[in-house]
């Protein structure tokens, strides 16, 4: 796709002028990203079905371009930036997967990108973001405000800020995961009962839930979070946005958002079922299972939903279950730590 093909119409821009998002936005995003994003397959494994007593459909977004589902939302959002603004570039905050998605999308669209990333982000995520051509500005996750840093960069350069999850166009792009999963299950002659996805700020989860509400309405969507960073589960139970008291302290670096995004929360509070949490040990066991049995490389944050299924966090026996592996950007040391358990 060249820059001219990706330039949005006035009507497309108007669709994202507010905070609302519709199923039609997800369908439009699917068409917009079709030539660049990978159509990831649905996989099954007899051991996983045996262990769970369920029919488990694995959607491996760790195989997606840039190593995670984040490419979908990033490319959709960047494609909607007007041609006259593209030369000013984009700026984003991320622990690594959104960073790579934005950087890869910016390179495809011929735009400069600056990414604000934690100093302690996995080395592979820092390195690959730079390899995609982005400028990386690091910060101290405990003591510095990444949003303030990004805002300063945007004010100085005129760059468009691309939020990792609280942006309707980003959510629409992520929702294409649910669109594909529903279609792939139908093609197999199966009807989804439950779908689980790793959840940080909720961009992917809300997009999937919205897509399923139209294409697999009998399916129940579940958020899966690290047990010490369960802001989404608590927020959904309380009906209001709640925050995490901690900023670090889990191997799931991709899921350590401070609180749910308001756009995604407005969707999930209506469409999500019971949320669940998993421990770091359970996540590392899932990383090892994916590596040994599924022959897939998955990062800790990307394996949280698999951990929930393997540990029986929900009653899934006899059901058809969709499971999203959200990312595979893992340092070799972390992979060795998991596989040696």
C-alpha cells in the first residue's frame, strides 16, 4: 500500500472525530489494513484440547507483523493521518509492542516516528523499535510521566500522538482480530462459546468484544490480567474506572497499564463477561507450554490468556474456546527462564 492509497477521505476522518466506535469502524479497518497486516491462522493442538476438555482455537498474533497484534491498530490509525500532517511524524508511548507497531507502520507510510519507552523495557523491544527506524526516548517508569514527555515532543514537532489503547481508530484496528477469529471458527463449523485475550489498557479486548457482539453474539468475552495489575477486572466489577497502585512488578511488561482506557471501558462494561487474573508463575508456565508443545514463541504478556485456560480459571470443559496469543517479543533470557522451570 502506498501513501496515496492510505490517505483517508473526509468521511473516514469524520468517523473518528469523537470517542465512539462502531462495528462498521472495525469492518473499515479490516479493509484498510488488509494488504499490510497478516491474516494470522487459527491453530488447534490435541494436547491443549485434552488438558482442558474444550475445543481450543488459538489465534497466534505473536506471528503478526512486528510480533504482536499492535500492528493492526497502529497501521489503521496512522493511515488516517492527513497527508499534510504526515511529514510532522507521530509520537507514541509504549513498553514495546505498540512501539514496534507504530514504528513499522510509520516506515511503511513514510513517516518519522518517536517512541517514548521505559528504560527497563525488554531489550528486544527497544532494539527492534529502533530497527524499524523510530527514534526512541527512554524514561524511568517509576518516576517519570511518559504522557508528559510525549506531549512535549508533540508540541515541539507537531507530531500526531497515537495512544496505545484509548483511541477509537486503534481499537478498530485491534478489533479485526475478533472479526477474523469469528470468521475462522465459522469456517471450521464451530460456534464460539468463550473468548479470552490478554488485557492491558483494553484496546484489543474492547475491539474483539465489539466484533464478537456482531459476528459471534453467543460468545462471552473475558479479560485476562496479571494478578497484581487487575485494574480492568476491578473496574468492570465496580462499574467505574479504577487504577493500579503499582507501575512495575510483573513479567507481563506488555500488560502494565495504570488504568483502563475510557473508550474501551465503555465497550467492555457492556459486553465483557467475568474477568480473570493469572500469576507470574502461571504465565511463565504458559510461555514454556507454548514453546515446548505448541512450538510457538510467546512473551509473558502475550501468554496470559493461555495461562488462564491451562489453569482452569474458567469452566471451559465441553466448550469451544477462542484464545488470543497477543505477542511474541521476548528476550532470550526470559524464554530460558520460562523453559527451564
